[in-house]
C-alpha cells in the first residue's frame, strides 16, 4: 500500500522579517530584556500588511507581529505594475517619498520600503526615505503612503464627476470614421 504525502500548500501570504531588536526596560532589580520584531506580509497581488510584535523571545515576537499584520491588511491600487501617482508621507520621524516608474525600471527602494513594495506586488517604483532610519517607522510610513493612494476613478468618484472615456474624434482615425459615418447617413 502506498503512503500519500500531503504536500504543503503554498501559504496565503508571503512574509518578510524586516527587523528584530532587543529592547531593554530598566527596573529596580536591573534590566529586563525583550524582543521587538517587525514583519511585513503580502500576497503580491495588491494586499499588504505590517505588524510589530514584542515578546520575551524572538519566535513569540514574530508570531505576534504576523498576527497583527494579518489584522492590519490594506489593499493597494496598482496601475500597470506601479502606483497611480506620487506621494510623500510623514510618520513620526520618518518621511517616505514614492513615485511611479516606467515598465522595466524595477524597484528602486531601501530595505524597509522594498520589503513592503515587493510584497504588495508593485514591480516598478522609485522611492526615497528621509529623516529617521528607524525600520519600524519606515515600514509604517510606507504602509500609510500606500493606503492613501487612489486611482483616477476613485478621485473622480469622490469629486462626484464622471470618468471621461478617451475621445477618438480628435485623432486622424477618429475623424475618418466620423466622415464615413456622416456619408452613410
């Protein structure tokens, strides 16, 4: 009789450990050490989340961070493998600037921003981190920036306007079609 092995299914979200830090709390008896883990998870199809977990050991901190990241998932609008528009966001001491890029540019980003952008599924982007080099703050600033992005349709809808379809009547082909339609009447 053959044994069947259950193949491990691909997890719903990929995860990246951005930062692990040992933090200290001073108490009357001395120092108490704990660990802080910053984790980013995403499906590379527009969903991404970040979490920061703290615990007495590293594995517990990572587990807490992943749980928190799943709770704080956001959907990112992706247009042609990039973001719809430029955005600059400040989160505490960190400033993150994200700019859409042409196809073939790739991801030009630092460590914390790169992790978030890759797991969101963005393929072409330019970015710059200014201010603090604190990785958890840079991750949170990037998440905040991606959360504030809007597509053209969302902006028009918010303003109560209709999205205009591209008018072909101004191009040569559109004018020829217009003349043919007039002649056939």
